[in-house]
C-alpha cells in the first residue's frame, strides 16, 4: 500500500515485518509500520523519524524525494523511541534543520540522547501556533496523554491533513491492506485505552477542523469519508460498547469450566443473541481478549479456582481490564472449584471495583463438572442477560 498523500505531501516511513512483539508485549504477526512524512514546498517539513534500526532506509527515502534539497524543519509529534530514535542522526545529516516539538518533548531529549548539544536547534510550539512553509500552513495542537504527556498533533490547512501521532494508528505493516477496525481497536484499547478522557479532549479540540486525510504514526493513511474512524474513536474513548453482544471469556485447567462456558454461549445464541464470542484465556492472545471485552456490551467471565485464588490467565485478564479503565458494562460470573471455590468471589470483587459495572445474577458455581442444577442456573442467568435478543439496557 502506498501512503503518499499528494504530490507535495509524501510518505517516507518504513515497515518492520520482522518484529514479533510491539512494545515487547503485543504480538504483531503482520508487523508494524513506522510512519514519517514530508511536505515539499518553499520550505520542507519532515514529520517524525523512525525506529533506530531503520535509519538507513528512512534517510534513503528522504533523499530520493528531495534530491539536492534538505529539510528545514523536523516536527516531532511523539518521543516514544519507535518514532524518535533517529532524531540526532537526522540533525547531524541536515545541520540547518530545526526540530519543532512541544516544550515537554524538548525537555525529554536529554533523557534519550544524553549530552548531545541541541542548543539553537529546537523550537517549542503550543496550541494554536502556526508554521507557514509556502502554500502549506501547519497548525499545532497539543494532545497530552494520548498516550504520553508531550504528544503533538498537526493540521495542514491547504490540503486538510491531520497528522495524529499514535491516534488512529493500527497494528500491521503497510503491505497488508486488511480490515482496519480489528487491529486499530486492538491497538487503541491496549496502547491508548487508559486515556479515554484525554482522547475525548483531543477529539473535541479537532472537531472544528475540516479533515480530508488522517496521517497516523502507525498503519495506513486514512482518506475519504473519515466519519467511520472518528466515530469509532469516539466510542472507544468514551468507554461505550461498540457492539450489542456478549463475550464469554474462560480460564480452564481440565476442561470443566471450558465446557460450561461454551455451552453457556450456545444458550445465549439459542435465545437470539446474534453477537457472541468465546475466548480461551489460556491459549488465545490477551491483547485481543481485552479488545473484545471492550467491544461487547456484556462480559461473562468463567474461571476455575487455583491455589485458593484465581487461575492466573483470568487474573491477568482482569488486571489488564482494570489498567485500561474498563467500565460501563454488564458482567456475569461463572466459577469452578472441586472443593473450595473462591474464584467467583474474587472475580466479583475485581469487577465491582470498576466504575459503572453491573454484576448480573445469579453467579453460577460448578463443582468440577456441570450437572442438571448447573444447567438450570445457566438458563436463569441467560434469561437475566437477554431481553428480546438484546443484551444492552
């Protein structure tokens, strides 16, 4: 996929198809892109650098676009190393270039680059500052805690392009022209999801701008009707369910809890719930589990008791939900324990501590395996969840 925006706004980013774990924790089977752009006008503006190991490829792309010309400005939207690692190399390569960033980002430079001398090479910008570079003019907006405190976004007025830092990014290299939503959701919920209020603030700040293009730091350039992407970001960052449906997440040792969870999912489908997903927390990717929990309006959690506590896969799942500010959902609970089940109590405590969580009774207790009494309780719980095939209030 070519991410060029126009004849004068060019893409010089790179794909990392060998990366296994983004931020050393999130699997990226289709890699990741590190996006960088150039505006070519009477002045030349370079937007962001790329991850350290791709400096040669990145600089070669810049030279190919510019020929004998050199950038006048380097705008740094975000100081995370996958976007900032080549700042010093770029400043050395282009000694007349000025680095533009927020004051917070400029203060961070010594943390990453030691005693490098930035004197006279930087310019701090704040909300509403502008940079005319010929026929193009850039307007700056700060975006604190989306998802670091120093984040900057830029708007180019003539071509109506929003450069959004990590916002609107997705997992996957640009060579994959696949569905945007699923990997953008997984990216947002796990990377930025804790900062919904701050993302809402940014959306409100940008709402008065007429944007034709969104150019993020990861994933494809978004063009055409942008309302779909903005609407999803509004939903995700306001912690509203994206889909009226149920996620059944289970953690099972010998299969008893799994059997109950899968049968409960079938009961929900039989009662008319169209959107039911099941998730095995022991063998499926945790970041996708968190993403799906945020997508659905109702969550069913089923766990075996383990060492008089929660089975670790369920514990880690609930911990990540808390970290990402999970809220505004209905939650039902299924526990298992062969002699002293406590998983239900612990899951109830964990979920009840989160904002605007409704625990749907009855809690189901299994002693090793399901029986007729368990199935009766499962039908009662399903009836409490489902009203006319819907699971939302």
